[in-house]
């Protein structure tokens, strides 16, 4: 249970760092670049990936889009936290779990139970209610958490495909993916520096390394939690998603004084119910 709690805290802490960094006038692309630098180094030392096994037969058709998508969605995650707050961003990220389930239905022919269908019927209004805020919606800022939702759903699908690939261990695949993500974001950072004349600041380095530390911690403890609950992965699945929404909401409201209306609170409640239902349906299948 300790690993699960640590994973939840690391996930929420990433959002807190971005929220605090908003006052420091950070360059988010530089922060994301240093984040992947840190994650790559930690991945190498903690997981000891087998670099000699990397060759042309590796599933590059998965690695490349995933490596591009990860830093891109990270930028949208930071923008969503900035414009919509931690509460709504965390909720959107966690509701993304429904996208790979839909993919399993349409792409892999998985049967949908009545419980899963009910969960979807609850999740859709939950998303609308969570993102309901007149002033932000008029400026189109709801687009940020919407992209976060779709993006993390696509990332989850790609990670599941990597897990099914047997040519390389998952930890080696993770190292490759982080490496591609670092290259992608560095290209953008160089573009900003050369074309837009964006200068490098030490604060971006500090915040980026900090984000990378907790981002990697989230992954490390999440994997260890699955090892600890090997016979009941749905426990990890449910606790992680509900824990992040609940703790993220408390942090956003109590510490950062994010204002939520009654629709937002109803939406958060619906989101938790939907996650509980989908988890229960997965347990029934298992």
C-alpha cells in the first residue's frame, strides 16, 4: 500500500510543481526537456535497460509516436493546470482511462458489459460538469484539459501495445521512449532559442529536474504497486485514479484556493462513481 500512496503523491506533486512554477515565469518547454533528462538518467540507473538488445526489430512504430506524444501532452498538461487548475486537469487526466477501454471494444472486439456502459453514461456528463466554467469556456481554455484527456488515453493505448510486444523488456522500451521524447522536446527548445530568442534560465533547470524526479517516482512506485498487488491489479487501478482525483482536488481547493462551482463538485462525484464502476467491471472479468 505504501508504494501506491507514494505513486499518488508523486503524480499530484507534478501538478503542484507546475502550479507553483506559474509564478516563476518558467519556460515550459525547457522544464519538460530537463524533466525527460532526469527521467532518462533515473530510468537507466534504476531499471538497467538492456541497450545491447535494441535493434531494427524493436517496435519503432510504437516508440516514435509515443515519444512524440509524451512531451506534447506534457506541454498541454502544464497549460491546462495554468488555465484550468489542478482539480480539473487531474480529473480530465484520470477520465482518459475510458479511451483505451473504448479502443479495446472497437479495435480488439472486447465485449462491453452493462456496468461498463453505465460507467460511460456517467463519465460523459462528469466531464462536462467538471469543465463547466463560463469565463474559461468562453475563451476556449477548456480545450487544454480536453487534449489532456484524449492525449493520455492515446498514450495509455500505446503503452499497452508496448507491454504486449515481447521483443524487448518493458523497462528498456521505457528508456527508448524517454530518449525519443527528450530529442523531440530539445528540437523545440532549440527552435525557441534560435528563432524566438528565448533565453535559458536556471529556474527552468531546477523545476524541470524536480518534475522529472516526481514523474519518474510516479512510474517507479506505480510499477512496484502492481508487483505488490500482482493478484489484484484492479486495486491499484482504482486507488490510483480515485486517489489522484481526491487528493488533487483537496490540494487545488485548500492550498491554491481554486474556485469550483456546484456543477464541478457534482462532476467530480460522477467521475469517482464512473471509475469505481469501470474498476468493478474489470474485476468481474478477472
